[in-house]
C-alpha cells in the first residue's frame, strides 16, 4: 500500500515547481531536516529512488540564500544548518564512494549559508570543523574542496580563518603535483610516469610540426599564445573536484 500512499509525493516532485525557492518552501525546513535525519545507508542505498529523493532536497536549500523570505525563515530557525552539519559529519563514510554526492552536497549546502550575514557566527565554526576533519586529497577531497571554495567565495574576509587565502595555489599543488617543461610546452599532471612525460612531449612536438607544415608558418598568431600548458588529470571526477575542469 506504500506505493499508493506516496502517489501525491510523486505528483509533487514531478511538477515544475518542486524545486522552487519560495516562502512556501521555507515552511518545509522541518521536512528537509526530517528526511536528512532519517537517512540510513544500509536500507536507503538499496533503493536508488530514495537516494535521489534525498539528493533533491539539496536544490531548494542551495537556492534559499538568494530569496529574502527564505533567509528570514532560516535566520529565525536555523535548525536545518545543524542537520546538514550532522549529516555531513555522520556520513563521511560515503565520501569517495558511489554516493559521495549525498555527503559532499550536504556540506556544500551548509557552507553556502555563509552567504547569509546573520548566520556568520553560526556557520563559520561548522565549516572550519568539517574542513579540519577532511583533507584536500584522498577520499574526503570532494567535501574539503566544496567547503573551501564556499568559504573562499562567500566569506573572503575570513580566508585566513579557514586557511584558504591561497586556495587556487593549494588546489593546483594537490591535484597536479607533476610539472614538466620542454621547448614552449609545460605539462601539469596528477600522475604521469617519466616515460609518459616523454611520450606526451614527443606527441605534442609531432603535432606542432604537423600543424606548422599545414599552415606553412611557425609564427604564432599576433596577440596569441606561444607558450602552451597541458593539464592531465587521472579522471573526470578528479578534474571536477579540483574546480579547474571545464563545465
């Protein structure tokens, strides 16, 4: 009979306004908290639809800080921020796995509330605590990078508090530790053997010669680039996590 009972919810989430951010959605803050608190990986993960429904909760929460009515509601009752923090903290075992987004999105939504000035004193220590409990590399990297990026862009005056004043430099060093230059090329790579570096250089040199023969010149376009940099990641996920991957 459960499938009959949830039909109204099916109709709601199939509608075009399910993800609207509005005063009406602000009334759902307790509902969001209830679903986040109810999550149990042992039972929910066996039903992909349940995990997708949980992940859908993050959309209106993410958009909320852009709407005055929502900001008023969450300022008066910021309980859902505690729920997001506790969910992120309690389910870090999901990081690096198939359901990584359930945890990293919770942390991302929490950190996004730093955009609400009235919540600064509450959100700052929560972000810092989660950052201290995760790392820029390894399975918790996706969470750390989301938190660090939101802190850097949403609370730039406190970058030293979070340790992100040089975030771009930190991300580059962590994600692309290999740097190899020759001629006018530079390779920055996540993981590449010495043989791999040589092979890439040989290939690019060949391609350059081929192109120059086709256009019958080795002179760069005026105002263009002569020194080239190639970035090589181990996977699309690693590229996206570094926040340097083309969208």
